[in-house]
């Protein structure tokens, strides 16, 4: 189901559908990007998508609205291009559906087929959402460091760690991650969390490295995989977890995480989301 990116709806004028159409989903192989990375033999992760503009009709024609959380496993052979995801969700707008469970089951089947692996789908109508939790990512924010920045393209050689120091466990956070869409050139903004156990990572070097992705053109998922692999190669931590929360575009936000070990990841909005 994966095709050339030249055929993707991203960056092109397309009409919005008014009937359910799973054929709108456009899948992209992860392999091409990963060929340039030094991947670990074993790792864990997922791409958490949150959708805020989901609607359909009940059997009497009355609109229903909902939000959705979708988790695509990192080891799926394909990711789903974001504009096609948005078009697919909008194709439900005039579709009559019996209940939330029915639409969840259909979405699970469609998205799993596109990704090539089981995708988890959870929808919530406004009466089910409760109080929305919104807080900064946990960890020590390193953005106030007084440093000079000279690189705005990925520069993994900036990363440093103190191999003479003892092993530490810490969580570092930055709100300064930015990259660009490889098709439209539009900016993608994010907060990023780096949690590790190993020799201390030089915080100034980590911040400079994060900022070095500022003019990099790549999809959200690929940027986080690159960051994970670069930190792993440069600092060789015993344990490593990298998690980004990207700001919303088109009613969708994408939040990829990659880890050296199994972990339960909370889907909590940041203030910028």
C-alpha cells in the first residue's frame, strides 16, 4: 500500500470527501529513512496520534463529534501520511454509524491495513473525555542555558558525554525542537524529552544538537528516530527514551517515542498543544 511520496496528497490541492473512503489513507515505508540510521537490534516505541476533529452521523442523521487517540507501533513497516489521515477522518463526516464501537472497529481495520501492523484506536465523545490534563513534559528543562548556536542542520557530532563520571539517571526536556515538513516546508514545532541512564550527557551539547534540527526536513517520526539513534551512538547510555510532543496541525498532533526498553507512555498534552 506504500507509494512514492510524489503521489501523496500532502502539498496538493485536493477535494474533501463527503463519504467514507479508506482508500484515502496514504502509507509511506519507514525503511528508506531507517537505511541511513544505525538501528539497535531491539527497541520499542509508537507514534501516538491525537485527532480533535472527528464526526459522523447517527442512524437518524444527527451529527456526533469525538476526539480520537491512535497508536501506531514503531515496528510497523509503514507510517501514515498526515494529510491523508485527515482526509480519511473527514470522510466519516456524512457517514451513518450505529455507535462508537462500530466506527472504532472499522478505523482499527483500515489503519492497521495501511500501517501493516495492529493499530490501537480509542474514540471519546465529549461526555466521556472528563477533565483534560495539560502540563509540561516531566523533567529538567535545559532551554535557559546561555550558549551560542551555530548549526541549524543535524549535527550529531555536537553531542558529548562525560565518560569519566559515574552513571546517572535523569530526564531532560527542551521546548526548542523544530523541523520542517519535507513536502510543504512548513515548520513542525515540538517539545522533546530525553530520559536516560548512563554517563552524564553534556546539557549544552544536547541543547545545541536539538536546535541543529531546526532547518532539517523530515517527518516527525523520522526526526525522533534520528535523535534516538544519534544520542545512542554518541553517548551509549545503558537505557534511553526519547519522546516528542508536536503541536497540532489540521486537527492532528503526532507524538512519537522510541525506547531501549519497554515503557508505558502517558498521552498528556503540553501547554503548546
